[in-house]
C-alpha cells in the first residue's frame, strides 16, 4: 500500500469515527428524531457536495458515501433527494448545454457526455432521468412561449415544427443513451402533445380575435357609406 493510499484510508476512518461519535452525541442530547434526521441529511449533503465538486467520484469515494449513509441511517428516498440537489446539478448543466444547440441532431460526443456524467457521479438512473425530464420540460415550455408570442401564424407553426424536431433529434437520443424507461419517454411525449395543444388553442384564439376585428371594421365602414347614400338622396329631391 502506498503512503498516499494509507493517508487517504486514515482520513476516511477518522471521519467515520467522528460521524459515529456525533451520532451518539445527538442521541444523548435529547434531539427529536426529526431534528436528528435533518442534521444527518445535512451532514450527508455537505460531504456529497465536497466530493462532486470535481465532477467525478472515485470507487473509493463511492464506497465511502455508502458507509456514511449507513452510519447516518439515511433512507433511500432522502439519499436520492440529496443526490438530485448536488450531483444532479452537474448533469443538469451538461444537458442544458447540449440543448442550447437547438433542434440539431445529437452527435455521439454529446450523447457520451451525458452517459459519462452519469457514470462519473455514480448517479442513480432514476435520479438522472428526473434531471433530464426537468430540463426538457423547461425547454419545451420555452418553445411554446415563443410560439405564443408570434403574431404570424406561419411563424408560430415553424416554432412548433422546431419543437417536434427538437424532441426527435435531441431529447429522444439523450433518453436512449441514459437508458430512459418507457414511462419517461411516454411522459415526455405527453408533454410534447400538451405543448402543441396549447399552441393550437392560442392560435385559434388569435384567429377568432382577428375575425372579430375584421367584422367590426367592415360594419364601421358601411355606416359612412349609408350616410352618404342618404345625403345624396336628399339632395336629389
């Protein structure tokens, strides 16, 4: 064993011993179970934030996290929440950066960036999919809002077309690379359909409003013409 490995192991052992002593102190201090659980969660979050700062976890660090989680009695759902709010942020940045390219085919390099990030941070697949879905929802929403702002219906239709292309060329390959479940794909498909429906409703509302304006303009132009006709009839008498 090298001196560096020995030092690292000593640090891990010392930290685990401190955590055990802290756990015993919490129990003796009369903390409520809720307060103790929250403290343990914050300790776990702090340690995970320190480890993911370099955006890659070694095998030793992954095992260290597992031991800390056992010592602190962190439930699976709490561990997933902490993972989402720490390591998940790194994946969020990677996916958002790829989405900035717009509705263009995702290359192998970009797809591998997603897979590498998931592996490097030892992200649970369920957590990774939640991250991808959240970022995708925001992107879909941006397309819909852009379509709603367009006054020209043809321009709005072009935006919606880009939305469909974005889903097919960018989102689907990334989900496949992340080994997305059928449920995740189905949810995103439903989001896409909902976005298109809202845009169509907006388009129909604008068309109806434009029709009313046109009808009002026609009736107002008819009134002066009628007055002119009446005046001409009076003058001929």
